[in-house]
């Protein structure tokens, strides 16, 4: 299928160091390097940066088929694929979390060591070409149980992108930033002070979104592409859009169950509400004619991966499928549904969720947005003013009648489409960015001047909430049930026998990641106090799984100083097994300790009791 915007992007990349591309969902932007391997010969190494691990796994699998020489860096284990913590491969697929740390000289693989190879991390991250793919869609896996709003994270990502772009303009490496949901103000803030850069937009040349970019950046910076093979296929699409304000989501779902469809996705903003709806729907699948799946950010990694694989098999086999999910699916799974029902959310999320309907133009579809009890649906997750503005545009688009949902997938010459949706919130977005970005910039400037000094760098990262791109740091929780067969988890200190690497990888893939706000709020239900840590002890004989009680009895310290607190915990662990960090690189070069996570309470995990055996972090 002809995609002229990709060709124009590559043309711009030949003559500019920094290119932004605003392309529709499903346009194929994630395969930029995979489908154009000559880029590696022409410009050298590339790191493809994604917001979620699930996307890393998908892209690695597809890239291996075409490129062969592919490596990755993410907090996960992929079999038969080289992991490159220092991003040294020819084509590396990485999460934004890993790349952001290395970019500032913080080796992600050595985060808890006393001494870092900061120079190596810094050099390799800053001498590669970079593709940033929807990185502003960094997802908080605990959405609905935190007190922040999305644009605190967006501001962090925008400032991070601005620093990469500035570096590339100054030193000649290439940066491509691709997304379907870049507001003009995001590009404007990133581009301030840059040298030569370009913006490629898939839209009619007279679209208001394009005019806004030209006014902000200058006409010479903006190139539009319109009417190609992709648009010809998209023109045959028909997605109906419905806005519901007088029924709650459960009633809308119940009504939809009576309709004819092959696959149905239901998006909720809260993991708690997703679990409640899943339990409600289980009675409809008791006859076995529908496969029901639940996906959210508090599932163990391996459970989520297994469920995704099973869901894809069900879809391919022709069985009816219902997926209940949170934000983790917005940009995390390349899958298509006939119908999607969603709670009202940020316009950025709405566009991504609609992108999961008739994704491959294979059939018509429906997209239903439920806006009853708006404030309850978005509390602590999305900015109310931005959501309300977006809802007004959605209503206007919906009034266009049949196939109006197409406008959330494809730009239209008369406006009232997803670009207009982004434009409607642009002044709000810019105001939020102007509010948050300066403080983030100040802290990152300090961090940039501490390359090589690990303790200082961790303190600055703590001041940033424990992450360069997220609002708060993510912590790993190890389910007791996954290690009970190998170790006495009730002991203050205990180590297992030596375990094979396959089993170790299985345990590491069983962890659940939650943010520090969630831990602080639900600590009595999730972790024991004093805390216990699970770690791996490796020596010349192999790897053992260990549990140790720590002196960290104030969980709030994890909220205030997550990284320095974890470093202290690991130091205690090392001391408890007769090693000193200062000596580890010399006397104990053949031994190492790595943190797996905090040990969960027995009551922290609950089974839903269905045939899938889904495990969830309980909030009841």
C-alpha cells in the first residue's frame, strides 16, 4: 500500500537532522526502519524508543524477520534475542524509561551498583540515531488510584524530547519523532531554539491544524502529504461514532452484547473499574461461546503476555472475543476490533482507542464513548478542562451522522476530525507545558552536569519523582505465590538452592509494577512492614533466589526518595551476605546481587476464579 508520508519523512530526514511526523493511527510509522533497512547503512545505528514493553516485544519479533540483527533493552526477558543494556546494537528497540536513563549517563543495567560506566552509557546513547515512537503515551499502570494528571508526565517527556532534538541538531545525529497525537504546542515547545528541523503532517494543506503549525513554526518547516494508497483504503472504511451521556458504561455494554459483532473492546480509565466490569461480564461467557479477556497494568508481565497471545489466537480462529482493558492497550497491542466502548478520556487517549477499531480497514465498526459521570471517570487521571473541551468536539463530529467515527482515524478537508480534536485543547496543553516544563528543565540541567557521580544522580532523579519521563518511579512487587515453592518467604533471611536460568527468568517475568503513590496508599494490603526484598545472588556456581528483611519501615520514604531508598536496601542486602559494594568490583568480581523487587503480602494477589486463572492486585 502506497504511503507517501513515509516517503516524504525519509526525504526530509536526508536533509534535516530532526523531523517530526504527525501520521494517523495504523499508518505504519512504527516500521520506519524495519521497512527501510537502508537507513542503517546510510546513517548508522538506530535506537527505536517506545513507551511500553509490550510494543518492544512486538516490534522486535517483526524486525527480526526482516532485519535479522536486532537487539533490545527493556525490563523484560525475550528468548533468543540479544539484550543490549548500553544500546550498542545496530538496531535496538528500547523503552523510553531505559533510553532516558542512558541518555543522561545513568546505565540502566548498573543502576544499583556503587560505580557506573556512565561514560559508556552516555556515549552510546548520544551517538546513535533515534526514532521516538508515541513516547508521550507513557502509561501509569495504576491509573485511577493516583492523584496526578497526565500532563505532568507529558511535560517530562516533552522536555526530554527537546533535549534529544537539541543534541541531534548540534552534533549531527538523526531524530525522528512519530505520533498520531502530537498537539501543535508540543512540537512548538520542543522546537524552540532548534536549528534546522522539519514537520511532516498527513492532512489536507489547508487544514486548521496545519495552519496553526505554520503560524507557530514558519511555513518553511511544515510539509503536508495528502491522498495516497492508504487514504484510498481508508475512504472505504465506515466507523460509526456514538456519544452516550445518559447511560453508565455497564448498561451500554449490556446493550451492545445483544448486537452482532465478532470482537468487542471495552476501555476503562481505572484498573479497579476494569476488574469490576470483567467480573460482571463473566456470566455472559458461561456458555463458552465468547472468550473474555482482562488486561491492565497490575498483572504480572507473563500473565499479561500470555493473555494477549491467547486473545490473538482466539481472534484468528474466528471466535467471538470481548476484551476489558485499561490504558495499557491504547498503544500497546496491534489488534483490531469491530466495536469499542470507552469511558470518556483525554483526546490523546480517545484517538488511540479509536485506532483499535477496524484498524486494518477489514470491516466496518463502531466506536462508543460514554460520558456519564465524567468527573468520576477521569478523577486523578485526566485534566477535566481538556477532557471537557475534547467532548464538545466529539459531539460535533458525532453529529456528522453515519461513518462519523472515520474522522477519528482519517483527517478531513472540512475539519471536525482527530486533528481538530487535538487543536481544540492546544492552548490548554501549552499552558500546562509552560507551567511544568521549566522546573523539569532546571532539574535535568543539573542531572546533565552530574554524569559519572552515581549518588548525586540518584538524588536528582528522586527530586524528579524517581523517573525522567514518568510522574513517579515504578517499583516491582514479587508475588509470594510465585516463589513459595523455592524459598521460605516468612524467614528474615533465606536463599534457595541454585536455580536454572529458565526458572529465574520465569520468576522475573512474574513481577507486578506499581508506582510509589500506589504503594503509599495501599501499602498495608500490598507489602509487609518492615519491607522484604527479593533478589538474585549469582556466584561461580550459579544463581540463587534470596529474600531478606530490611530496616525500611517507613514506606513513605519510597515515595519521597525511591531510588536512594532502594540503593540503601540493596546495600544492606549485600552486607548481609558478606559483601561490601566498594569491594564488589575487585574481590567479588565473579559474584553479583540484583534486585528483583519487594515481596508481596499473601493477601496482595487474588484469583478471579475463571478458567484463565488471571491474577490481579487486589484493592478490596
